[in-house]
């Protein structure tokens, strides 16, 4: 095959990266143009949901995010093309190993350094999004010091977890022979399970304060819900999400006796007790329907395939030559593969989003049944949508590609249909 040559694969990869960048730009443009066409023309279905002022703010917020995404997408595409084809990475790798050696610790350190540099290129966009875009619409509650400390913590955590983990994977490559990818997958599986337990206890508190939900009618209501649905948990906690953002959310972490429910303080402020109960019932629905296990299983299967591909391309000289590397190297194979991975997964992500949207419908139906109160869930979804200025009328193609959740009106229609059956 012609594209399985250094020149052919370089051209193929470059074209794929550019095609993704163009597709993302046009999808943002479709969405922006589509919602701008509704400015001042609220669809009749929304008139019972929000007033004209809120609709206008939602339109403006969506347009601002879309234009920001277009510019940051162009920037990200150019940075990726430069990383892959400028020849800088081969020079950096030769300089790095030439001065420091080629032990697995040194090579994994090089991969962490590259990841850090790429993350640094994203910082200006992260800053602009937080302190200009989000602040303009009243969502930013952070300050520059807190933001800087958060970034520093994330870089330190990335090194503290990533460096030993990558080193372990490279050690497995050295010791396990051609089947290293199977053993590496087993190690990553164990790692994910350990992180599910430790992250809520050790990592999440580094960024947010978690406190037990106060005694009272809300806690009693949520405990009764957990009891009658058979949802075991160790605690219900409140997270100070309002420290950084006005957006709201709820989620559960861990599994088994380590499972915890986490509610944003903003969510508790925005919703009444019936509505908070409905939101928790929705999250319990994901658990009872085994959505989390199914998505985790799909992710682990994908990881196994990815490791197998890395094992294969690591033996192909054309793969390295396409990006300017003179010899094969497992660390470099990992680096190039994961630089390209996002471009590939972009084209298949709509499939996972399609499945995710189906899971959301199922969790909504479960919540309505578990609480016996469809209106509470509908009211909660409406308030969350309005408070977050969610796009009320996304372009159908845009929502198909990007949305992991159905739109508000789609969820209300599905809930109504399920309730009437």
C-alpha cells in the first residue's frame, strides 16, 4: 500500500489532521449561524421554558463559545502539525537522550516533558476562556491566583502519576516480549480501579473542598431514595464548585463501599429538594442500568486495541521515518500514536455520543419512575439548562457530533412519551 511508506503515511496523517480541523471549524460555524438565525425569534416550544432575555443570553453565550472554539481549534491544529512535522521532536529526543542517556526513566521523562510543553501551549486559551469568556457571562468565580495554583497542581500531579506509570509500561515492554501489550493492559486496568478508589479521597480534595451534606430534610430525602433503590454509598458530600464557576453538576465516584455522591453547592442553591432528589435519581439510574460499567468496558476494549496498534507500529520503520525519527523506539511510538489518536477518535466519537444519549434517556426514565415525579426531573433539567445558558437550538449535525446528552426539549419529549406508556 502506497500510504504505508514514510511519505505516504506523513501525507495521510497530515491530511487527516487538517480535515479534522476544517470539520471542527465548519461544525462551529454551522452551529453559530443556526442559532444566530433565532436571535429575537424564540421558537414557540421554548416560550414556556424561558423568557426572551434568557433566550438572548443563551444565544450570545453559544455564539461566543463557538467563535472561541473556532480560533482555538485553528491554533490547536497548527500546534499539532508543527509537533508532528516540524522536525523539532526528533531533535529534542536526540538531545535529551544524548545528554541524559536512554534508561526507561529518562525516556519516560522525555514523554512527560513533551506532554507538559503541549499543555503549556494551551494555557493562554484556558486563561482567556476562564477570565474573558466565562466572566463575560457571569460564570467565572475564580481569580488569577487560584487559577495559577490549579494549573501548577495539575502539572505536578501529571508528573507524579504519569512519570512512574509510563516508566512501568516501558519496563513491561522490555520484560514481557511481544505480548507486552496484554500485560500493559492488565496493569492499566488495575491502575484505573485503584484511581477510582483513591482519586475522590486524595486528588479531588486538592482542588475542591468536600463537606458532608448537612443534616436535614434534603439529606433524609436523598438517603430514603438511596435506600429504596438499593444504591449503597459511603457518603453524600457537597463540593464548593462555586469557588471557580457558576455552572452546576452532580456525580458519584468510586464503587462498592467507596461510592460517594457529590453535589455541587451551586446545584443545591439552584434547585429545590424535589429537584435535587430527581437529579440524584438520574445518577442512580446510570448505576442501576450499568451504564458506567458498559462505558468503562468499551473504554477498556478500546485501550486494548490501542496498545495492540502501538505494538504493531513500533515495528514499522516507515511509521518513525514519516515524522523524522531515524530509528524505531517504543517510547517514540507511544508519543506519536497518542499525538495522532485524538484526530482518529474525532471521527468515531459520534458513535459513543449516540450511545451516551440513549443512556441519558434511560436514566431519565429511571429517575421519573424511582421518584414517581416526572415534573420534578423536568423542572430540574429546565433550571440546570437555564442556569448554564445551554444552547436551546443547536444545529442537528453539531449536536449529533458533539453532544453526549440530548437537548432539553428532546429529553422532555422522551420523558413525556415514557410516562404516558
